[in-house]
């Protein structure tokens, strides 16, 4: 059996690995000239680490990661709004890891047969019968996996009347700072703005930030970050001072409204092509890894794509909805609303996060 996978990011390579391990022949079509990822970090929550174990690459990923979860939320002055009982979180669900995206992609790429990778291949159309038109001609397959991101050509081809991605009302920055002493992974919530950071294995620090802004309005540069967050509590000013302007990635944030199905004929969607979500739960890549494991399992068992849709669509849409709700509260800008939010967060027991996140982290391969 042959699968053509459109997109060579995390969702695409993980899907290729899952199917390869089940005896499928795969081709991964990637429009970029190489299978690379630019400078940003990501969280691998316990559900993602279980998915990576199921794919056979859990240990090499852990070897490139910092095994540390978030400790809580502060306000811009550094006062704690909530603290996470990290020991309870680990006891309930397992470890959380922070890794550079490029390192995760490298592990996945190495595990996929070299001959399966087709960089520099631009896909222009996909049909439900498994026919794919691309810059090198046309090919067919028993299965086509659309793992080509939020603006998926696969989705637009096969679901032309489907919903378009929508702007969520705030923009984002990501960067990797040179080494700056930080003790823990933390996030800071202000009025319509947030800043977070996490240490990486080599001493560098992954930083991310969000701010309310009209679509396309932010200039996106390091000067704007310093203007917005340079007066916040230590170590945020030090991180911004150490940062290089060329390391800052700026993107407006989009999510995909719920689809009625993730499958059509021999075509299936995975990752952001199926369920692009806001980053507030750190579950975008985690859900892509789960997608891959489930896809490999249903294709091996003979349950087929209908089973994939039944397992993946309700779960991923629930997580996207939760992520949207957290982001909405995190981006409140009204002084009265922010005061109410902060007071409520301070009143929550440290164990509340571990309990509330159960539907997300309880997944098992």
C-alpha cells in the first residue's frame, strides 16, 4: 500500500513514520527545498511523549529536550497569579518536555526512509480518489495525507466549500534568546498582552509573546517587543536585551473553524490542516503527533479512515475550543476584567490545573 503525504513538517513526518512502521510505502511531498524548521521551541506534553514512544522515537527526543513543565502564571510586576503543582502534574500524567522545533523535526526526519522524502515539490491539487497534481507531474496513492498546514492546499482542493482560517484577534512573536539565567518555565499575563519563556537544553531560552492587534497591523520587530514588554519583571528585560533582531519570528494567529469531517474518499487531514488551533494549551504539535499514531493504527487494523475521524475530530475540536477560551481570558484588556481574572486565578488551588487538564493529557496510544 502506498501513501502520499503532503507537507514535511511535524504532522507530515510523524504520519510518514507511523505508516512506514506499519509496512506502507510513503512519499512525503514538501514544497520547501529542505526538511527544516526555523528557530522556535515547543512544548511536548505527556500525551505527545506517549505518542512519540508509540512512534519509536521517544528516547531520542527526550535526549534533545529539557524535561520541565510550566510552574505558573505571573503578572507583569512578577506577582504570582497561579502556581502549578508540578509534582502532582507529573504523578498524574508524566513528564513534560521543551524542545527546539528543529531538533524534533530532525529526529522524525531521520526515522523516515531517506528515499521517501521529496523536497521542492509544490502540490497544486488533490482529488478524493488519491490523485495528486504537483510541480513534478501527477501521482496516485491508496491514501493521501494532507499535512500541509492551516492554509492547506489539500483541504481547499477536497473541501472547496469548507470554512477558511480566521484571525483570532491577537498577534504573536517567537524567538530563541542567547543564554540568560532563568530558573523555570513561566508565563506572564498583562492587559491584552502575554509573555512566556522556557529554557532549552543548550542554555538558550525560548520566548514567546502575544498582543491584541488588528490583523496585519503589528510591525512585528524586536523594537516593538522591547516597547511592549521591556518594563516587565525580571528576567523579561534581560531576555529582550540579549535577543537578536534577526531571531524574532512574528505571525498573526489563526485558527480553523470546526470541520464536519477530516476524511473524504482516500484523503485524510492531519495536524493544522485539520484542526489549526491557538497556542494557548501548547497542543498544536502534540495533537499532530497523536493524529499520526491513530492514523497508523486504524490503517493497520483495517478500521479505516472513518475510525480515524471518529477518534480524532471530537478530541481535537474539544482541545481547540479550550485553547481558544484560555486565550480569550489571557488577552482581556479591560482593567475591570483583568482584575477579576487575576483575583480568580489567585484563589485557585495549585492542584486545579492538573485536574482541569485531564481531558487533554489523559490520552494513551
